[in-house]
C-alpha cells in the first residue's frame, strides 16, 4: 500500500482561523502574533491567519486588520485570510494580503444554514469574489465545503464537487481546497473523489481540508496520499470543531499529521517540538487540552 | 490500496480492564456489570473484563472475583481476564474464567520498570502461567508488549518479537496479541512486523493491540488490515493511557474503529449507537470526556 507515497508533503496551518474561531474567549492580538510567528519558526510555510467577517458574528476575528499589520513579514511564508464576500476581499486587499481563500458549500441545505444563501447564490457570490481578487492581483484558494457529505443531505455526489472544481478552475483560481467540513469522509470516499478529481486539475494544487469529527482524519490522509494528494490543511493541537455537530473534534492536528509523515519518511519541513510549544502555549491560555495527541507528549 | 481488505473484523473490547485501570475513581461493580452487559448487547463477542492483580497496587480491579460472579453468562460472548503471575491464573480459574491473557514486554527495561523483572524472568514466568492455564484447560492469549518500540529502548527489533511469538506458539497458546504499549507504531513498522509474523502463525489468530498515544491508531489499523490482520483490541470511548507517557491518549476507540470498518463495508457485528451509550454512561459517571471521537456525536 505504500509504493505511491510522496517524498514531500505541504501542510497549510489553518488553526489561527479555523481553530481560533471556535473559541469564545478572545485571544489577545499579541498572543496571536506570537503563535503565528511560532508556527512560522516551526517551519509552516502557509498560514491562514484570520478571516474577514462581521465582527458582530465572529468577535474572535475582529482584529483581522490589526493582526495582519502586526505580523512580521517573512521570506517564504505566505499568510492567507478567509473571505466570505466581496467586502471581505476589499478588506483583505486593503490589509495587504496577497492570498485569500474563498469557500463554497457543495450542499444547498448546508449553504443556506451556514452562509444564509442557496448553493446557486453562493456560487455567484464566489464568482464575484474571484473576479474582484483577480482585479487586485490577489491569489485565490477556492474551497469546496462538505465535499464528502453533509449532515443534512448525506453523501455529496462526486459530480457536484467536480462541477464546482471545474468552474473554479475555469475562473482561474490558483489552488483548490476540498473540505470535509463535517468529518464525513472515509478512506473509500476520499479515494473515489480524489481519483476522479486529480486527472482534471493539471498543475493546480489540490489541498485536502480534513476534520477529525469521527476519528478517521489520519486514515483519510493515508488514503489521500496513496491517490496523489500532497497538500493538507491542519490545525495546531487539532483545534476547531463543527458548528453543526455538538462536541465534535476539530481539524486534523498539525503535530499528529507531521508525525505521521515523519514516521513514513516523508518531508514536511516541520519542527514538531517547536510547533508543540505553540499548542502548549494555547492550552495554557485556555486552561484546557485540545484533541491533538502528540503535542501533549513532547517535553 | 484497498484490494486486500477483509470482509469481516473481530474487535476485542479491553476497556473494562485496560481502560478502567487508569481511572483512580473506583467504578462500582454494579456499573461495571451494566457496562459489560451493554457491550455484549452492542455486539462485542470478546470482552476483557478485569485483571487478577494485587488490589493494593490496582484498587480498581479489587472486585475481580465479584464482578465475574455477577456477570450474566451469554452464549457466544467470551469474558477474559489479564493475569500477571501463576497466582492470577489460579484466581481466574477459581472464578470460572475459561480464557486468560498473559502479557510479556519485549523490552527488558520496560519489563523491569513495569513488571519489576528482567525480560528473561518475565518469559520464564510466562511459561509457568501458560503451563498452569493448560493444566486447568483455560485458553490463553499471549501478549507481546512494546512490540513496535519502547520509550526507553527505542524501536523493538522484529526478530525479538518473532522469537517471543515462536516460543508462545511452541508452548501452545491459542491467540497472540501484539501490543503497541506506548503508541510508537506507525504504518510502516506495522506492515514490517505483521508481514514477518503472519507467515509463521498458521491458524493461530493474531490480534493487534494499538494505542493512540501519538494519534496514528487508525492509520495503523489500515496498514495492519492491508497486511492481513483481522483482529484488534479496542476500548470503548478510547479509554486508557500509558503510565510511562504523561497525558497520553489511550487505546484506539471501539466506536471509531467500528465506524472506520463500517465506512469500508467491513462487518464487525457492532451496533455503534448502542455501544456509544455505554461510553456516554461512563463519561457521565466520571464527569469528563474520553479521547474517542464518535461516541460523543451520536444522539
């Protein structure tokens, strides 16, 4: 089963956005800067640092502009931000970001409940965001949420994800992110979707954004790698969750994923003990442990 | 990577021993009976219910005889107990158990620290336990601890595990259990060891006892299944831990493992929601959550 494994894997750290947004206690901007700098020191080369959303809805992200202003620019490190509408693209541009992520649900019901709009409206809005970002010369990752399933509509048909991916590629996005938003992927569905998708994507990188909601996160990583995926979103300490599944675990943990790669002889460029220090700092701040396993062990 | 997957997998529930022993709060025998009966109701066919150890050292297991006395006998359900010495075998026999598990560390240092004896002494004691169990017509599972590595001595050489397995088979044990006691296995080392071991074991079942200490539990299960392993030890809610690794997660969770199998179309005979009820009952009793992911979700 291991003849197809890659030599190198890229991990995109999404904890400062997808992890922090689930915490109700506001993290001081100072601490965010310290954590994100620590992530860069640990070897993460692509970090999703914030989202440009309504601070009334997500108070944790109210400091988006200030955070980006205060983050030290580092050679080789890309900071990205999540945007939900054209206003978000404008804010990201004004803040000086050169890469944004947009994210559209492949489930109509999930889109209506999560984003307050139909799938069709969300796709239209996505198109507008992409065009605006292109006008500002901003690179775009286009995410497809609930790509493997949705708690409301069940399994997502592969053709729907392919259609959305084709549309994004046609519009000229720079990277695709296939998201298992509610943790419903399994090794078979991961293989099925990536086997169908990768032959169409040519040189556009395809990342997998996996959640460990049902504990299958790293089993799914193994399946994805065997099919040629070399790009994963992860969150330090396995932070995050799912607003539609109470008590759910979050993203796959950066430390655990990096350790899996190390055990397989695959290069990630990540210094795991250094990364774990960031997670332990957050665990101390919140006074609680997160679902990630490895960060708790390293001394 | 999935052409070799089995149609059916057996899970041995070890939570009532390997999970409960890590909890300092004593679980009333009544509740243990309720949980173990619930596990049988959920489809578990082999349950390690206790260990026959010094109650001064492990107070949680002080009710071993009373528990077995009160457990309802059920057709098709095997209760097993862990024994550490010949006295334990005698106690298990007197209590009416028909299957015991012995467990010897493959690491000399770990054996000295955990069992207070050298590897050589432990093997001798194992032989004595096996002969005594045979005299009493008790079936024996022989476990090999730290089969993939040990926090003191690092990686365990495959030949040492093979030598111990050969000795156990020569003595006539009925099942082998290969234990990743400190969670140091990875998909490559799992493949390496099982590929070396399985051709020698003929019709003796080989179970894998995996811990999720570093988060690789289910990735290791995938690797093991691809190599022909169809028998895993699991603990409800992922209870358990490792006395040598502070803050470590425990056994792979029965619910999460059963869900992985279900997602792959592999039969385990387990009713996951029913099983989750047992875990939730324990979570309520202890007032805390365990590392398992799936049991928290099902309503």
